[in-house]
C-alpha cells in the first residue's frame, strides 16, 4: 500500500526531481526560459502538495530524491498535472476566463483580417537549414489552428530539429564558399598532393578548420594513420584495412563467449543510443559496423576494455569518411547503397583513426578512469583562477565539478554540441599537439565561462546541475566554435606554461 501511494505521489508531483521532464541541450532545443520559469514559479505558489520546504542543497540529497528517475513506467507521455484549484484566487480565475472569452470572440469576429495581416507581414527569422524551415512551417501552422494553445498548456514539449546537417556549418547564413575559403582549399590541395606532405604546415592550415572536400585525407594524415609520403599511402591503406578485417575474422566470433559476453552486451545496448535523433546511425548496417569496431577495439585493449562513451567517439570519423563518397548531407543517406568495398574502407579507417585518438587518452578509460579525475581537478583549479565568482557560486550551492565535467571529459563534449560542431572542433584538436587531452582542458574551461551569466542566474543546486547538463547549443555553428577555440587558445597561452598561475 505504501509503495502504491509513493508511486502515485511521484506521478502527480511534476515539481519533484524524479518526475519526467523535457531534456534540453545539443540534442534537444530549450524551451522559452521566461515562460518556463514563470510557469514553475506560479505552480510553486499554487500547488499544495506535502513537499518538504527545504531545497535540495547537496548532490547526495539530489541523488536520493531522483532515485526513481529510471522507473518511468507508463507515465512517460504525461504532461504537468493540473494545479490544485482549491488554492486559486476566484477573482483571478474569473478575470482570466473573461480575458480568454474576449480574445476568442475577437478572433471569431475578424478571421479574414487576421489572415490578411499575417500574409502581408514578412517573416524576419533566419532559417539555418531546410529541416529547420520545415519545422518552422509546421509550428506556425499549428499555432494558426489554435492560437491559445501556448497559453493553455505551458510548457510546450520542445520540437526536435535534425541536428546532423553537416553542410549547415555557418550559423549566420554565410555563403557556402567565399574567395578566402577557395584560397584555403587550394592551399590544402597543394600540401596534400606534394610528394612528402609537410605535417607542420598542414597543422597550421587545419587549426582554423579543414574544408569538407579534403577533410578525410587530412584527418588520416594528422592522426598518424597515413604516412606523409605520397607513394606509401596506397599500400599503407591496403595493409591496414586487411589487418583490421583479419582481426574481425580472428576475434569477432568470440563475442558470445562467456568472458566476452558482458562487453558485447554493453556495446549492443549502447549503439542504438548513439545520436538517436540522426537517422544515419539508426540504420542496422551502420550499427553492425559500430559493433564490430568497438568490440575489436575492446578485445585489443584489455587494460581498459569497452567503456560507455567510447561509442560516441566513432561517429565523427565515420561521418567524415562517409562524406568522401557522398555529396549530399549524410544524415539521411542510405548506407546500403554503397558498394561493399567502400563500406569496408570506411569501417577500417574509422577503427584505426579512433584507435589513434584513444591511444592518447587511454588513461581516461582504464580502471577508476584516473585521466578524467585529473582533468576535472585541473579544470576546477583553472576556473578558480579565471573566474572566482563562478567558482564560488558552485561552492556556495555545493556543485562539484565532477558532477557535470566528467561527461565533458569522457565524451569530449560530444553530448554538449551538435555533431557538425564536434567535427569542426576536432579539426583543431587534430592540429593541436595533444589536442584531445591537454588542449581539451582549456576548451572545457572556455565552454564553462561562456555560460557565466546563466550559471550565476541559477540559485539552487538542482537548477545549476540541470543547466550544466543541458546547455542550449542546438543552433551553434562554425562561428561559435571559432570563438570558443580562440578563447581556449588564450587560456592555454596564459596558463599552460605557467601552471602555478592556476594553483592556489
């Protein structure tokens, strides 16, 4: 009886942390913050639920209060329950009802006028992609059919746009190819076609971003997968691809053996969760490729084995090497239309380049993940020097850096940024010495300070953690990543060679 009462309590209390809430961040657009905050503020005044008055002030209390967060059950699609009408002021209710009736009557009296006005007024919204244009039309049609819906059912569920439009690189709507970009592309082609590619010069050119046309071969060179010598590249590719598929023949059949079952089962569970909103990664053929890549890597690296989060690190390489054979956007591309040889080359190249990346950060995934622990501690020390107000704000509300920055280090910010931004970010990481390990620390620090105002506006533990785990970067593009990298470089220049500057 007590268990049933507890379950019903969770269902009717949307204010509590364990209830189902919309998730925001790189994969989901945020709600209108003003509307959301007003709605929650009003509900807190109206609801007469027997909830403790003390706010969750520590991580342990927060964890206890959300212990049922995975027990979603059948109430996944429930919206906020209606407020308790017993506590409503009757005058306010009558005034609101009168206003609704008045607005409704005006809309019924002048439908033609409203239609003509809406047709004459030009829209000023900047559409960043064709998918966003489709979403905008759908949302405007729904609002036209029911103009009072937004007022009656706050907060609305967020409309999720397609997030992997790789060609949609510029958030400001700039032309796809400027004179400067054409000049840079020619510079890349000249470097890559030379007998012995100057890797140092290639890194300098790659730091501000690599043109899409030459990104696959540039990444192979900068990761150390391909040799700089032009004559050796073809033979190297052939040998490494054959070697990878030799591993498949040797090890992949053992995935159902008793001592490998747990590894394969975890990989099999995680693959469908990899970028679930992008159709490309939900294709069975793509998921089979990812399973083979991750399983073979885990078998060949027993010190760490497979760790959740490594599955995300395959996706940028896969998309970049796929784009070598696909002219249009890859998010909806049917992979089965490619030849078997092309698919095998994409799979093998993705495996080897991911392996090269992980070789530099493998201590992030060994037992107890010491590499991540050290990086999070370094981030805390760095932020305490860069912006002590933000650092003290975290301390005041007992927010530990490990509670939000662990994922930033474990997934290299891939859960915080759209995939197009991750690819641009990795252009610079490939060009930087120890980009995925050392420079990533300064990128995380710059990324945190980017949200300084929003962080200081939150005045409780739960609000801070929800913000930091769901930052609104859905519309980020090359410009935002360029500014982030510039700030990270400034921080590195100031602190990297003078570590005592950020130690108290």
